[in-house]
């Protein structure tokens, strides 16, 4: 893996907006939420923002617009199931994720990911937890057989199989 460029670093540190490439503004979150949860980096034009680590000006990752915020939440929700359940420790789950995504450990943080990588987190964790299934008309469940960037192939013990485009998950 190459070292990140200065520009990429500015993005994952919240200093540059990944959408318009403009400089972000450090504001108090009271301006967004009506009460203060600390500081945040904001791009007003893109309606994209990211919070900071408590009591610091250090961004939690890159700025996120509405779509990315949705995917970050989904990725977090899946990932939390992993370390709260099977893996026990959060750091262990992050190491697993880092290997899975082939992203260096220091950059393996959901807050640094774009939509595509968040989707991969959802998929990989679901696979790992084996919770990737769709109810079949026979009453059993179709299990995930393999996944591609474009979609997923499911099959059931009854012989029924199904192709699901990626947007559905
Ligand atoms: Zn912007
Ligand atoms: Zn079936």
C-alpha cells in the first residue's frame, strides 16, 4: 500500500472537503444540532460534516454527506455486532477488518471510509457473522453463496437460487 498523499491526509483529517475539494470550517456542533457535542468540520456548500474526538480538534475521519452518513451508520452497526459478539475486542475486530479490506491498520476506521468501502464492511461482516440470508418461499433461508461488487448469489437447500443486485443490502 502506497503512502497517502498530502491531499488524502487532509481529507481523512477533515481539513479538505472530499466533494468540492474546498477548505472546511471548524465549527461548534451547536450550529448543526442546536446543542453542543463538541467541534466539527463542516463544508456548508456540500452539507457535509464530520465530528471530532472528544475535547480535541482531531476529526473522526473524512467529511460525509447524507448518503455517506447513512452508510457509515450501517457499517458501524454491523461492525459493532462483530466485536460485541464473536470477536470480543474492538481492536481485534479492527485488525480483522484491516486484513479483509487490505487497508493499513492506521487507516482502518469507518470514519475514514467512503461509501464503497462502507458497503464492503457491511458485506464482509455479514459474511463473517453468517447473517447474510434471505427468507425463501420454502420456509427455509437462502444463504449467501458468493458476492461480487455488482451483487450477491444466494441459494437455498431446496434448490432455489437468487441473484440480488448490490443496492438492496
Ligand atoms: Zn464541499
Ligand atoms: Zn428454499
